């Protein structure tokens, strides 16, 4: 079935936005019914589900590279994207093409009949369908929100990873770490490995995993990291590379997850897979327009705290200017306070996203926290890009943070910089 008028991927995505009355609808009955109609359940390959408040993307990227080093075909489903929807569905490191995604959407549209699906549910089904069609050996599914009722949890995972537990998405998950931990633990399955990289455990996490019957591998208990050395549950050890932009616990969790499926990488495999690993938008650094750019999707207290620490450790004499934008439901005051004393000027673009905080509101909050701060609002991300260049000088650092939308928009601007004037790390 081809949807009338949907002859491009953008047209399909616009259509998907209108299909379901709620953008976020946490329940599995509808999407699971369609998955069964499509023959996607049970999964035809090994599945690893990755949940957590922060660090999911880096864990997925590391795990995929580790498995590919062993000659396995790997499909990854992640969200959200930075530049193109296609980033959400990759097979062996390559994004799915527009044609492949549109074909999957058409198949789903035909089989869903009267069942209403959200944008995220449609995307999840498309990923699973393409992974099945391409015959991947392992599919790695990143939870979009929570865990227990997230669409990826319709698949019974052979192993799961929980990277961290922080306060985020409280409207849907609860307003305490104890409540949120219960939702994250929902991805675990009886008798299957559950790798936990969270050292500061909420009181509910282990009981929830134990109630599920999961085979728990907890950091600092079954496995540990000390001085760049990972000790696996079987007692064997591996050296980990130093990657300042990525948390070492998430790299360790990826290796432990592979080991849990009897796919333990060799030291050479780890070195080849991880030493050059870069996850876009995670303390990503590049040189452009004679300035140092840092791009980080940090959008909650925990991730901005790590960003602030990194800036302090690598500050030197650099003046720092910020392009900042975030969703209105984030802890905006805390995010600003954590970085306020490091920022020379703030540049606040308008993003035409319903949940996005208005630049004027952010400016008022920044002025409340730092009355002497230099703050400028812009009607578009492109104007903010020009504004921060004008406000800075060669050699300065430009920090872009607060959301995937903010970082993605500035990456798009940076890609328009004339060839030869930018260097991506």
C-alpha cells in the first residue's frame, strides 16, 4: 500500500504525526498487535534492549561496534535523531535509506488497519521490519522513554542494559528515582542477563529486577572498572580506552552485555572498536570558523553536571559562548545554574517545536540567575549561529547544548561552513 500523496519520507513523517491523538502513549497492546500481524514477534535475531536516563546512545554505539568487530551484522534503533530521521535506523553502521523506510511504513500502514499508532510506535515497527528483512544477527533497541511501557519493550530481549537512573520525564515516569527505576527495570526478562551500570542505586531497582527473575550483573558487584581496567563477571580483564566524551561505565556495560551473550570481545577487538568511537552530539568537539565548538545534547541535571565538569577540566583560557535551547519540561534553572559562571554570552534560538521553551522565557531565567549576563534571542537557529560568531572571536569556545533539536540545528549550520574550514573530531 502506498499512502496517497506520501511520495517522500518527509511526507510520511508528517502523516505519522497526525495518526494518533497522543504523541506519547505508554501502552503496548496496540503496537504489539500490529507487530504480530507483521510477523515480527518473537524476534528472529538476538535482541539487546538499552534503557536509562543518560548514556543510552553511547552504550548502543559502543556495543554495536564491538559486535561488528566480531563479524556480526548489527541493527541499531535509537532516538531521537540529530539531522535526519534515517539516523534512527542503522544497519552495520549505515542509516536506512528513504526508500527502505518508506517501504516499511507502507507495509505497516497496510497491516495496522484501524489500529492507531503513535509516531514512535510506527518508527519502532519500521526498524524491526527492516532488521528482519536484512537478516541482522543482533538488534540493539534503545528505549525512547522509560522502559516498561516503551514500544521497544514488546520484544523479549535476550539481554538488557540499564545505564543510569535520573530524574526526567516525570509526567510519565514519576517524580522520584525510586519510581523511575521501576519503569526502567521493566525491560528485564526472567532468566535473561540485566546489566546495570548505575552505581548509585535507587532502592527499588534491584528488587524490581529480582522480581522479574533477571540474571543481574551489577557494576561494583559482578563487574567493576578501576584505573581503565574492566573486570568482567567471569574474572577476566580488559583495558578500556580513555574517551573523555563518553562515560567509561557505559563502555564497560557494553562489553559486559556482549559477554552475557557469549560474545566477549578480545582486547584487540575492544581497541579497534572503541579507540576511535565518536557519538555525535555527546561532548562532540570540532574546529570551525577559527573557533572551538562543543556540542552536547545534555538536557537534564545529571548530563549537564558532567558537561560542566568537562568544561572545567578543559577550560584553559578559552572564553565560552553558549547556544542554548531546551524543552520547557526540563529542569531549566538547574541546567543554567550549573554553567552560568562559565558562559560569556548566551544565544537563544527559536525552535518551532511544541515542547520547546521560548527564548524570552529562557532569557528572563538567565537574567534572574546572572543579572550581568549578555543574552540575545533569535527567531531562527541560523540567526543564532551568525550571532554567536559575531559575539565571539577566533580561538573562543562555542558551547551548544540543551536538546537534540538545538544541537541538530547547529550541526546543520556547521555543515554549511565552506569545505576546508571545519574539522570534525
